[in-house]
């Protein structure tokens, strides 16, 4: 029986929650990212506000999000294959250096009053290409620095907590900095923050492993991974759920400046507060996952939090009160991060070892490559039917996809138990 009617919550001790930090390399990775990601969110909030200040257009806000994420639609699947062939740490260092240079260029153009919306779109596209390569390498890099498999799920949850701590802290800082010194210095601060993660990666000591020979072309290996993900019902159900949630659920973030300025009649600091509320809920959700011991409850958690994400988003879309909007975003953030991260954990737990990198790249594709298409659609619809109604309609579609997954959750649970049994038999 799947633990479906009641999800038992057993919190570990503080040491158990942060047990992945016992690895020296992971500590360098974790603390380097903690600074860099805050800088990234400062830049994100500044870029959205800069576009809104220059244009006031919902369509262009959606276009920026589209430009930042659409390259992943074409790059991420192939990058997932390359992540099994190339030196992961070297590629991640390269992507961080390139992202730093883009931030400095953006800062220079803004501070010298040369910036245009076209330039912002172009730089967002460049960042999107970098991100498309970076994400599969980064996700597949974690097992290189977490040597014991039982600590891998904890490391994934801590990575999420780190990202959402930055989401919680970065936007309010960005909102204040925009008001004090303007968007250009926000971009400069983000550029400097990349130095911490670069230094952390350089300081790691990673044992060299003999390269495993890969047979077949990139296309043949990609086709193999796609066929495997489709033929495995549980993985297909999980990726479909994430794809629908990404396309219809996540684009609301691109429209946050409009909610802050037009619905709640605020300024850049209001945008920071709203984004911080979303991050607070997500951070709570990440620690909730990190504290869990029993992986067998995760399929039920995935279903319930996908429902929570959709309902929180619906409340936010219809709210015109600041406190209610903040509360709705906390609920949305919690449901969003637990839903996506638990799906990630399930996919990595169910997938075969030799195909894990490619399957994880498909998971990454669903929220990095598909989300920009949804952002473009949301921005276009918002021009005609309004921002609140657009987001509310999308939330109803997310709710429907969650209910559909609820009918399939037992299949996912059965696959998880079967894979755990097989892995236990191999270890004996």
C-alpha cells in the first residue's frame, strides 16, 4: 500500500538534514553557490524591473524570459549526452566565467546609458545558451562530489534549499539596490559574485576516473535516452507532469513585475517582497524534503504538492490584497519546489544508471526549454485578456494535470519499490 492518505513527517536532526556537507568538495560547491545565486537573483529582479521601466510591456517581459530559456530547448538534450563524455568540472568553470562576463557587459551598458531592450534580449539569449550547457553538467556533477549514494537525495534537496534561499534573500536585496543605485550596479554585483563559485570549483580535489568509452553518435545516444524515458511508464508520467506544470505554471514569474506595479500598486521593493515570499515557501519546501528519511512516501508527496502549487497560483492570480498575495506565493513556492524536486528524485531513483544523465537532461528540458514557450504565450495572452485571468486559467490547467497524475501515482510507487529491491539485491 502506498502511504497516500496520510503522509508521515519525520524530521531528522540538524546534522542529518545537512549531512551532505560532510563532503569537502560539496562544501566548496555549496558555499560558493550560496553567494553566486544571491547575485543571480539580484540580477534577475533588476533585469525584469529594467525592462518594465523601459517599456511597461507584459509581452516584452515574457519575451525576455523566452530568450533566456528557449536555447535550453535545443541544447540541453545534447548537453546531457556530452556530460557523460567531457570533464564536468572544467565545463562548469567555463560556463561560470562566461556568465560572469555577460553580467559585466550588461552592467557596463546600463551604467553608460547605452542599454536597449534589443540588447537585453540578445544578452538573455547568450545567457540562455550558457545555461543550456551548464544545467546538465551541474546536475550530473553532484554524484562526482557525493561518494555515497544514500546521501545523494539529501544533496539534491540541499541544492534546492540553496537556490531558494537565494530566491528569498536576493530579490529584496535587489529591490533595495535598484531604488538606491539603479539596475546597472545590480548587474555588476552579480558579475563579482561568480568569483566565489569559480574559486570553489578550482579548490576541489576530485579523483580522476578512467574515461568510459562511449559508443554511437550523439544523436543515437539521444534517441536511446528518449526511447527509454518514453517506454518506462513511470518516467513518462513524471516528465509529463513536470512539462505541463512548467509550461502553464512557471510563466507567472515572468509577469511578477506587472502584479507588483499594476495589481498591488507597488514598486521595485514590492516586486522583491513578492519574489521573496515565493522563495520563502520554496526554501521551506526544500528543507522539508531534506529532512525526510523514507523515499517511499515521495510519489504521494509529488501528487499533493502539485495540487498545492496549482491552488496557490490560482489564489495569487485572483488576489488584489498584498497580504493574501504574499501568503498565496508562500504556498505556491512550497508546492512548486517540493513538486519539482521530488519528481527529480523519483526520476533519478527509477532510471537505470547508464541512462540517468540523459533522462535527467530530459527532466531539465521540461522546465528550462518548455517554460519559455509558456512565458511567451502568457505574455501574449496577458496583453489581451489581462494578467490575472491569464495566470488563473493556466493554474486550472496545472490543477487538471495534477489530478491526472493522481490516477497514475500508484504506478510510479510500484516502479520505485521495484527499483529499490533490485538495487538492494545488487548490493548483497
